[in-house]
C-alpha cells in the first residue's frame, strides 16, 4: 500500500505541474505579447571548443552552449519560495521558443546523447532560460594572400528566422561579457588572439530588417610547421643546386643530374603545398618564395648548359689552331715531355729536332702521333706525381668564368631575396 501511495503522489504532482504552467490553456504558436511591441531576447554563449578550421573548404567547426533569456507571462506560476523549475527538451516542443538560426552555416546539430542536450528553466514571474549544446560548421571567407604568415578573422552569426526586429529584439545579454570561452581551447595550426561580440541589423529585400548577432574570433597561424615542412627544404634545394658550380665542367653526368634532381624536388614541394590549399586565383606569400626558389634552381641548370656550350666552342677553336700550326705544337709538347722527365733528354731531342728539309708527309703523320703521345703522357705523369701546383692549375683551367661569377652571384642574390621577403611578410 505504501508503494501505491507513492505512485499516486507522483501522478497528482504531475497533474499539478501541468496546471502550474497551464501549457494547454494557451496558444503557444504565437510569441509572447503578440501584436504588441518587440519581445527582447537576450543571448549568451559559451564556446566549448573550436574543433577544426579548414582552408580547403573555407569553414570552421565550433561546439557551443547557446542560451536564450526572455519573459513569457503565460508561463508564470504562483510560488512562495521564488524558486525556478527545470525541464528538459520535451517541454520545448509544447511552448514558444525563439527561432534562432546560424547564418552561413553549412551543417549543424543539437547533441542528443544520451538525450537531447536541451535545458529549460522557468521562473515564477515567467522569465525563461533556454539552453542547448550545438555543434555548427559555418563559412569563413579567408584571405590567403599572406599565407602562411596570415591572420584570419571568422564569425558565427545568429539571427531569428521568422521574426523581424519589430517582433523580436535579439541582443547580447551582457555585451562583450556574454561570450565566454573555455580556457583550454587550442588549435594545432592557430593561436587564438581574441573573441569578441558585435551586433547589426541585416536587411532582406522581401522580408525586412532582422537583428543579427556576431561571435567574432581572430586566429594567427603558427609559422613553425611551415618553416619545417616547406621553407627549409626549399632553401636546402636551392643551396644544393649551387654545388654544381664547384664541380669540374667536364663532369657532364654529375652536373646535369644534380640540376635536374633539384628541379624535380622543387616541383614536388610546390605540388605538396598546393594540394592542401583551395584553388585561389591570386598569389600567396608561400607561392612567391617557392617559385623564386624554383627559378633559382632552374637557372643553375641553364648556367651549366651555357658553360658546356661555351667550352665546346672554345675547344673547337683550339683544335683548328692546332691543325694550322702542327710543327710548333710538336716542339712545345716535346719540351713538355722533357720537363716531365719520362723520356731521356736524347730521346726528346731526337724527337724534337727534325731538320726542316727532311719533312715528308709520312714524317708529319709520325709527328702528330708523337704529339698525341706527349699529351697523354703529360696527363698521366701529373696524375702520378700529384704535384699540388699542377693540379691546382688544372682545376683553375677547368673552371669557366661563368662558374666563378655564379659562385658569388647566385648565393648573394638569394640572400638578398630572403632579406626582402621576410622583412615584407613577417
């Protein structure tokens, strides 16, 4: 009988609550003070988290507690203690609540685990607090002209869908204090600089003027990730392309492969950066750096092409000169042999000292052969003996003037570009 009595009490209490709020006695399809002045609806927001900011989709996702405050006399009830009564989402379907929506939102939902995250608190004088937990993904027009050294300002906009400013006055309940943020909010790529509130009137040609509330926040991008992933590798590639200027100009495979490898690596870095960005039609700061670096790498390949071509032209001229004066060639090279000391002096003298009148075509052939021998021998002897001066001389001879200038001009120009770039964008 005790259980039955308890059960009965809850039944009567429920009946009392319904009587207390008199929900069924009124038509809640109409707003409070219908036909009269605009009803003020205060709003305050607590931002729980900024979940993500997407450059590609140009949007952000935010989870927040949205709270509305208004007075509806139809919900007032007699009370001696002046205490409020709290209800969940089931009562919301029966009474009038503000029809706030998010302007420029792409997706949003009220959390429903374990039940709808909605709270309704009613005070005896008819004041109502209506709170819900929402995750919203909204548009944010970003400007990437200074990317990745940029700051972005995004805003979440709230507005009544049906009621114009003549019917519903939406306002921030405590001005800038209406917006609270969780201290632990942090983003991997951004530093949150500030959150603040604003409000304006928005006009629609067919329906009129509406109060619109804004949650504004400014984000500054962390640069370190991009320094590590983009700028540093690009700079190293440009430096690697300069190694080519110190390599012997006759080492064609070494210099060509070095040039082409750096060009391909640079194009890979550029592709990687653009893959994670929207296809904007203007130039970003990172594009300037990468494309200038790409041009530097490309020019180092062209530099070797020029050196190689000019070397070929020079050798062709020397060959023609040698063919024109074969005799002097022979003598000079015999003297070289003598100095090298690979042949005895008598051998060298006998080779060098052909009487002019005995010269016959057959002997000319022989002489050319001797010259060839002498030349090959000279290179062998210098290799064997490894005379420092001789090797040094050869390296200097095997460096083209263009290479000498490039060793200074390329690094100098690149350092100058870096100074200008970082002073402009940082």
